[in-house]
């Protein structure tokens, strides 16, 4: 039995307690009529679903009683209790013990919809049902009024995800299955697969509840870094390692990685409780060519497919397409998927099917036969083209090349297909690298009007790439073509046009570039605010330089969600105005949007006590969050904490590991710090020669501290033969890089070393020290 008929069982105390994994009733087939509602109030809710609902004072009071309470003390116990209560209200379940559990649940959450919904099913008379109906309506109205908009989704953000089930039930949506997902904005959401009892149409509902997950994350990871700021990869890893009940989430990720045996291992113990898991298991078996086992599981969800559940239908289609003769099988698949489209009222069912088929070794020949046998029906062709971008994003280059080549050979390719082929040939992904063919497909796509290709051709001319001679006028011409299109390619083209004029000391050219940035802003490119602000901030031209205007534009961009502007405001207030409080505020805004450089800077503020009380623990937490986004400065700063034992247990080993991680990625400060460890014999055996080599490597990358240390090495013969002339050279480089400590080193060498003795230069640097450092060297 699957979720169509019985509750999904709890799997772990966390996510299972976050969601009431149950089904209201068997969903009706799309061929059946919806059941009549047993209460007029439920009909009222359905009829008012998209309209404003009257404010209900009682419901608001109940919500306030719950949400102004100490949630840490009440929410988790409430969830744990609710997850243990059998949801279906049958006479055998309406026991005194169960009623006491509901009393306990309402003491923890006076606004509990779940408890009232269960009580309604156990009500002894119509008067009690009417009272409970009034309370249910009052709470649900209040929830809807309390959100940003009058939808179930916004209501659930205030309530607990458990309540999503009850609220959807009131709207007349039967629930097939439920799963955890991470959406495109890297939010953790709960996705309900539902069927309307009124329209007999499928719909996905997405609910978000980050607050409870945040507390769980803080407890498990021992950090107060906002979960919203961690990377998508980190969030996935966190869920997979900490929550065994997120099995559907884990299985889908494994399917994307084509790790089919791992899918089988993960899903087999749980598939009987979820149609989605059963469908994923069928898919994994098919990919492993274990067709007998796939048939058994497919049979167990056959009734789900008859009721039109998309996951079950897609599994049927995948099995048929794999085993049945093309000519006979694919029309049947086509009928199945068209049925799904009729149910869902969306012409999108083929896309997930083609996406499932891709990754199978024979996918491209199968799709070729589909197109030929079905005479290029547009919905199939559109699904195949759309799925090609999934292959591109997933890095399946060889199969992508086969698929695109097939579309080109069949004469059904478009400008986007040509652009994808250009990318494959240019980078040698899935095919031998060929710059001439890459250039050919770029131009074919661009001349057909594809904006991304037009922008790319402009870039090729701007930089003289792929055998083209640099031609700025041609670059401008292609950027102008792309800028007239709609979409983000126009944003890129306008900014590239601006760049061709801004790198100039001529005010007319700079103003032309600024006008292009203004055009980018006009077409909705909020990041262009940051670029334009940067011109006002950094321009050497006095008639353009304007910090006040820069701040104004940065704030406009930040107000429209441009993270770059938030970060730049933080940096501007820190570096130009030395207003650490304001700087901290803007870095915080950027960090909350996921900017890892901002997280590093927040860590640095706590590390140094800039505008905030020094707190090494908070510094460490921010550095660790930024490391998840591969911010190299965070590796170095966290390494310094461990090297010096600041707020953490001192560990040269951990410091060396962090420095090595950043050094491998080319960070000059990490390379310098490793040199210091070799020089001092910390973790590594003392080795002045190795230290010198590391200093020299970092110096070549421009690290001013390493330039100074290389100069010292040549001066004193540390790890290298002494060479005073080279010492002078590197001290000067360090000074030019901004390290004023080199001033007195130069003064001392010109005064004390006979082979360099030059009193005039010694005095010059001595006076320079007085001017810059406020003290003389001797």
C-alpha cells in the first residue's frame, strides 16, 4: 500500500516530526466526480480560496498566544506529539487516550489546526462539529490574514508545516505524497503532491518553515550562522548526513548523480510507504536493467497510476519505453503522458519523462525513434530540446553532444542548440576541442538571433579570441544587437558596452559608458546600479567622482536586492568613512543573501572588534560559513585563529590544513603563512629554504609581506645566498605594494652595508619614515 491509501510512517524524529506524513483519503480518479463536502463551511473555504477573508479575532488571538510563546520550549514537543497521533478519525481511533493527546497538543499550540481537524472527525454530534468548524475557519482565516498574501503558502510560514496538511484538506485538496526539496533560491521547502476534489486537477504546493530547521541546524552544527546563508551543496550535505527521513530528497540527488545502486540501497527499505519512492526505485531498477524487480514495484503502484498520480505514470512510461518495441510502445507512452497533461492541465509531463530517460545508455537512439515514429510532434520536440539544457547543467557532455548532433542531423535544431554545440566544441566537452567549429556554431546561433550567442560573439571580437582579430567596432555592433533583446543577455551586453568606454580618462567616453549602465538599469539589471556607483566612487575624473552619488546608487541597488551593492556599501563605509557600525550593517545584509565575502568580513569584524565586541566564537562561525562557499580569505583567517589559539584550541595542524586548502587554490596569503610555519618550525620541521621558496611564490603573486620576507632572506642569507642588491629590489617592491615597514629596512641598508653605503639615500628614507610613520629610522 502506498500513500494513496495509508499514512506514510514516521522515519526519524526530525523531519518526520516536521511533517505529518499522512493521507486524508483515497484521491478520486480524474474520471470520477469529486465527493460532496460534508460541511457548508468547507465549501465556503473552497469558494473563498482566492478572495480576501474576513479577519477573525478569535483565530488571531490563538495565533498570538502560540507565536509569542517560547517556541523552543513548545514547538518541538508539539511536533513530536502530533507526529505520533494517528490522523484518520475512525471510531476505533477516537479513544480517551487520543483525546488526552489532543488536549496536550493544544496546550503546546493553542492554534493547532491538526488537533481540531482530528476532533472534528471524532465529534459526537452536529453541535460539536459546528463549534470545531468555526474554530477551524477562525484559525485558518487568521493564518491567511497574517501572511504576506492570502494563500495557503504564506499562512504556513507562520504556522508549522504539520498544519499544511490540514489547511490543504480544508481547501479540498487530497494529498498523494510529500517530500523535502530545496528550491532555486536555496530555500528548504516541503512539496505536497495533491489532487483537487473540485477540479480533479493535480497541483504541487510548496511550504517553507526555516525557523525550526534553523534551530536543528544550530544544535547539530553548533553554530549560529543563518542556515539561509549556507551554500546549496552544504545544505544538501547537511540534510543527507543528519536526517535519514529526507530519503526522497537524498534519492533524487543520487538519481541526478546517476548513482543508481545507491538509490536502490537507500530506497528499498522505505518504498512501501511512498509512491514517489516506489517510482524512484522503478527508475533505478530500469537504469540497472533489473526489469523483473522494476515490474514488481510498478505493479504495486498501478492503482496510483490509474488515479493519475504523475510519479506513477512517469514510471509506467519509462518502463514501456525501455522494454517495448518502439513502433508499438511509444504511441502507448505518448498516450500515457498526454493523459497526465490532461490531468495536470500543464503541457510539461514529457519534460520529466525525457529527463528520466536521459542518462540511459540508449537514450539518444530511443529519442530519435520517438521523433521519427511520432512524426516530430511538437510537444515531444520541445521536451527534448528543454531536456538538453539539463544535460548541459549536469555535465553529461558526451550524451549532450550525441543528442544535439541528432537534432541537427534531423533538421530540427534551433539557435539555442547551435549555441550549446559551440560551447561543447570550444571547451572540448564530450567532443574533441575544435575552435573553428565552435566559432562556426557561435555565428550560426548569433545570426539566427540568439542573444547569448550575440553577446559571446561580441566578447570574441572584443578580446580577439577563437582566431578572430580584435575588432572593437564589431564587438560594439554585436553587443548592441544583444542589448535590444529581452532577458539577462541584454543586461550583460549593456554592461560589456559600458566597459568599452569606461576604461578611459576621457570624460566623454566615460559618460557614454555610464549611459549604457543607465540603460541596463532601465531594463531591470539591478547589479548595474553597483557598476554605476563604482564609477562615481573610483573615477579619477573630478567632474565624475562623487561619493555621495555612489552611496545613493549603492543603496538603490541594495534596495532592489543587488547583493553586490550591499557588499560595496559595507566596504565603502569601512574603507572610506571608517564607519564600522554602518559597514557591519551592510555586510550583514549581504551575508544574509549568501555573500561569502561578506561573511568573511563579518568574521573579521568580530575577530578584530571593529564596531562590535570582539568575539572569536562568532568570528569562527562566520569564517566556517564562508569556507563553505570557497572564500579563500576565510580559510586564511580561520587558520590564524587555530595557529594562535584565538577562541579555539590552538592547533598548528588545523592551521596548516586550512592554509594548504587555500594555497592549492592560489591564495597568496595562505602561501605566505605556510612559509612562516616552515620558517618557525610550526607543525612542519623547520626549513628556511622551503620557507624562502614559499615566500618567493607568494611574492610573485604580489603579496607584500612575502616581498618583505624575500628581501629579508636576501639580506641575511636565510634559505638563500645573501644578495644585498636583490634585497634592495624586493624592499622597494614591498614598499611600492604598500608595506611601510620596508622604509627603515632600506634606510638601514644604505647606512650600514659598505657595499651599498649611500648617505643621501639613507637620509631620504629616514625622512620618508618621519613623514609616513611619524618617526625616524635612526
